[in-house]
C-alpha cells in the first residue's frame, strides 16, 4: 500500500522501509521496522524508531493468538496491553501483579469509529470478512501454542477481559509512554 518505497538504515543498524500512504486527499509519510519477538526487543526498536522518525503516530502491527471472542483473521486494536509476566511467587503461592501499557485515547476512539465502518474492507485482496474488536490484549515472553496449556488457562482466569495474547505490545507501549505527544496503538491480526 506504500508508494515511493525506499530503504533507510539507522546509525545503529536497524533497516527501515519508508514510503508514502495515500488515502483520498490524506497523505502519510510511513516508516516500517521489522521487530523480533519479545517485549524487550520491541521496546528497544520503538525507542530507536521514535528517535529516528520523530513521528506523530506510531502503531505496532502484527499477529496474536486468540484467547476469547475472536476468530482467525479478526483484527484487534488494543485499548491496553497487560504485561502478564509481572507477578510474585511467594510462600502463599503465585500472586498476579498486573501492569499495563495503554494505547492513546484518541487513537482508540479512531479505532472504534473505523471498526463501525466497512470502507477499509475494500482494501483486502481476499474474500475474508474480518471483524475489528477494540479490547485489551495480554503480552508476555512465551508463545502460547495451546488452549489446553496451564498458561492459557491462567490468562483466561487472571486477565479475563483480554481477547488476544502476543509477545511485543507491552514493551512497545512502555517505550512510547515517555513521549506524551505521540499517539500510539497496538493492532493485531488473529492467527
């Protein structure tokens, strides 16, 4: 969807793609970075990208596993992302100590508005008809590969409003938190 695509290299070595996205009369300068797995690496790359591009808006886009109320192909715009690894293992057992990164209010409101519209579906090249959900996501350092796993059950019970699980969104929002003038959101396709 980008035109005038070119490659740019950050002084630390991160390779970006940069191009222009046009929608009607609106034109956006877009920078793209591919980030590895994990909250720590996404935080580093978010900080680096913010310093390099000095953006007004920054999205973290990728895939997630579904926890509830989603099907493959759906899109989730995160209102917040729980860092589910934050906890305490003590004498009395395991205690959850939830932390969360928040997407910016204005961008969450835009996501809710776009979710009610169907114009964006015209850009899809497949015959799928995904839904857009605006809700919390959980992020940790583990791939949750089974709905029969203890971790999956823990997430359903302890973060019961989260509808998807992934590994980078919390780190991304944590890094962006220091930049009050940048609008942020995590967007995930359910895989």
